């Protein structure tokens, strides 16, 4: 089992990159309508909180993707997902599977994990710390 531990930084990087790509897709769906959700665009545009959420998902997701300021960005995104769950999903139904909030919960806790674990291997944060 100890042999697997040496791959932990690379596995953390894979987790960070995959989560970031999924998160960015949620943002681009809100802001640009891509990928299409099959729902018509909101009349009058997005409400301000959805607009802020979409840009946080795109910009924060890109920062997480490349491992730039990973810990503080992940902290902000974790909070965003907690707020999203309690404001948008929980009032609909108490069960995450029934209120479509399971993704928000997973994002929240993965980002919270990144706050403590850091970016893993292959990140701008790692490259910067070696040069300082």
C-alpha cells in the first residue's frame, strides 16, 4: 500500500483538473449557454446572483485548473457551493438526490479538501514556490 502513496500528488492533480473542468462547464452553461442545458434562456437575462456564480465558476475554475492561488480560490468556491446548495437546492426538497444538489455538495467538499491539501503536482503554485 505504501507504494501507492507516492502517486498521491499526481492523483491530487488529476482530481483538481477534472473538478475544475466540470466546474468551468457549469459556469459556461450559465454565462454562454454552452453546453446547452436544453432549457430556454432566462427572459431578461440572468439574475445578478446567477451571473456572479457563473463568472466565479469560470474564473475560479480556470484558477483551480492551472493551480493558481489554489487554496484561497478553493476556499471561496467551497463557500459558493455551500451557499448555492442552501439557497437554491435545499428549499426544494430535503434530499440532495431529489433536489439536484448533490453536485453542489460534492464540489463544496472537494474544494474544501483542496484548501487543506493544496494543488498537488504540476501547478503554478508549485512552480512559484520553487522559484521563491
